[in-house]
C-alpha cells in the first residue's frame, strides 16, 4: 500500500507533501514537484527578504518601495547539504498550518543529521 503524505496546499504558498523519507515541494508558478530527501537537506527556513540589511537601505530611500514592501512575497529556502539551495515564494500572510508543516520537516531533517 502506498504511503499517504501529509499535504499542505493553500493559495499563495507552494504545495508541500511530507513523506517518511523525503518531502516534495511544487512552486506556485511551476507544474511539477521537486523531491528532497531529508538526509540530503541541511535546513529549511522561511524569511522576509525585505528585512535583509541591503533591502532596508533601498526601502529607506524609496517611497514607492515603502508602500509595496508589505505585500512582497516571503521566501521559503531549502538548503541542501551539498551547498545548493532552492527558493520558493510564499505569501507574506502568516499561516499556522504552514509553520507546523515546516516544523515537521525540520524535525525530520534534524533526526537524519544525528
């Protein structure tokens, strides 16, 4: 019998399927899933790119950037152990189930790192 994944699917977020040995992510603007084995992933994080110091300088100097920065997408970053990384755009609106799914993935990554 095939394993049933934990599924996260919501508008503005990539679709995420979590399995025992790996997880899959499908970007908002893409049609197929990318597979990540937990043993090959160093970390998974999400952040507001507007909070980076170089963007703060731009936002401080640009009135237009100040107005639209709140609506800019956040980034979900999968950092692989081999040094590669994958970025996915996510909604800037917080979602508790999304945070829970990312927490589950982080726990599985940490178990494989030990």
